[in-house]
C-alpha cells in the first residue's frame, strides 16, 4: 500500500470536505490536582518524572522521619520518598491514606526524586504561562513554593496555583 504511488500523492478527491486542521495548543502543558483541603494546584509537565497510582500498603513508613513524609515507595527498583503535599504546604488536614489508591506525582531535581502524594489528579491542561499572576492572599507556609497563580473564577475567588517543584525538593522542611 505504501509503495502504491497513489498513496503518496493526493489529488484532493480522498479528503473529506469537513476536514479541519487541528489547532495547536497554546501555553505549556501542566498537571492539575487537588490536595485534601480542596485547593487546586498545577505542576509543569516538564518537571514531572512520572505519575504513580500506588496502593497505600506499598508505601513503607520510616521511623523518626519528618512527619511530612508518608514513607518510601519502591518504584521500578528505585526508592522514592513520598510526602503529603498538602501538609507540606501548610494544610492542617492530612491526606486520607485509607483508600485503595493514592496518586503520587514523582518530581526530580538533579539526582533527587520525591513523590508528592495528593488527594486527586484532575488531568493535563495547556495553560498560558503569560497569564500567571502575582500571588494574592497566600499563606506564608505556601508562598516560597509557588511561582504564581491563575484566577479561575473571580466571583468565587477560585485560584489555580502553580507550584515550583525545585523549591519543594530542595526545601529545608524535609529535615524537620
């Protein structure tokens, strides 16, 4: 079929009159997700190593570690520390680990990988990075780990906050 000369050239008769070109997405690809408090966040796809759906019993608690850490996860032979992202950002409500699967977003900076456990993942979205606004009314515990925010709904004061995964991985809070 590919060797057929008619396959390689087109006379226009084989195209549907309803053919439309796909629009190219604008902005950058981001993963959107929620933490237990109901706050929505985004991470740039380029900073994400992998998204893992893990059973809670595969996360091994580590004694005397930071209370922000749920434990470690052996993922394809690599040990990944898994953290409760909501609590790391200052939420008082801990992640519910009494469910069949926990979404974990693996982020990496240089040779350090960290799993960020979240409540639920919304999906991937093309977001215009030029529309990111300066932070407003953000808790001090969260501000160092944000790059900005998008205003989703002015009436309900709903924001989508853009996280800085490098600042999260390099944070001194992990030693606490």
